């Protein structure tokens, strides 16, 4: 880091840096037009490597990638561009024809090649050394299936982070009955309020012993939000309908009064008095 160089990166590390970190790292360091062109390239690579691809989106990327490369040609010198940069033109069509990229990329094979390279013992005959070691490994793995149970082999060896089975005889909650070890020296400290709430929530959500209390809470919530709420809604609906009917009758009565008021009928005042005394 003193020389500002990144050493020992794998191809997947470079992939993540190109997709995720470069737009964030250079946001405040580069001019906007330079940062915009690099960010468009990062977004393009991120969309190409998505687990779900749509044909319409791939066609859009196929139209956008020439513009992205033209913007990059305005920034970088001609010596920067070779066949690898031109390969980006064909990636949308390849993804459209072949499907999601993670079914076809080379990361599993690169890891397997790294496993084979460690078997090289004779650098004068690299291929023969790899073939010989690979055959020996397969033969020994096949023979280990016929060993006695007490014979230790690579197939029976526990994993690196395996701490053994869970002891069912411990008198504690099941969530505290997991084996493990610390990654460093143990220290004691008080939890902060946020850490305490997070640990409390995790225990309540992942402890089977409190599942019976969940059912009680669910029944209570169901009664509140479905039974009581339904009754309240029915009560308000009935009250609204009664009010609406009274207002509707009142409006019709006023319209009738306005219609017959010019006749000067004295019995209209008697009707209004009887109606209002009955409804209100």
C-alpha cells in the first residue's frame, strides 16, 4: 500500500473492483466526464453479469456499448485499446444467446487449475507430473471407501471449521448450544443499547423454545385486527347509512317545500315540524 499498488489479486477480485468499487473510489478524484464514462462501463459490466437477463435490456446494452467505448476513446490514448476492449461489443449478444454469464464463466475452472498447479513436482515435465498426481489422488479417494471406520483418511477428515456435534444434554436454550471458538483473545465488555436490542431480537426470532408464545401473540393479533376491527367497521357502516338516509330524506323534504311554497299551503309548516321532531 505504500507504493499504491494492489498485488495478489485474483480475476474475481478485479471483477468486483471494476463493477463495484471504481465508481465509488473515483467519484471525488476525477472530472465528471471521466468519472461518468468509467461509471457507465462499470454499470454495463454489472448488468451483463446479472443473474436475470431480459432480451430488451440486452438489446439496449448492445446499443449503448459503442457509445460508452467512444466516450472512453476521448479520454484514454489509442494504445490503451486492443482486442479486449473491443470484446465488450459482443458481450450483450453472447449473453442474449447463451443466457446468464455465471453459468459459463471460468472461475470454477481457474480454481481447479490452481489445484492442479500445486501438484507439479517435476518442472521439466509439467503435464505428466499433473496427470500422475491426479491419477494418484483419484485412486486413493476410491480406495478410501473400503477402509475400516477407524482408519483416518481425507474423505473422513472433518472440515476446517467443524467443532463437532451439538451436545443435547446441556441444560440451556438451543440457541446457546452451538459449538464454536473465538478468533482471538477473549475480552469482556458491556453491550451498547443497539447491540443489546439486536441480540435480543435475534434470540426471539431464532429460538424454538419461544415458538409457543408466538402462537399466543398471533391469536391475539388475529382477534384484534380481524374480529374487533370487523365489528368496528360494521358499526361505522351502519351509522353512516343511518346518517345518509336522514340527510337524503331531509334534502327531499326541502326540495318539496321549495316546490310547494309558492302555493302558500299552511299545512307545509305542520309537515316540517312533525318530520324534524320524528327524525331528530
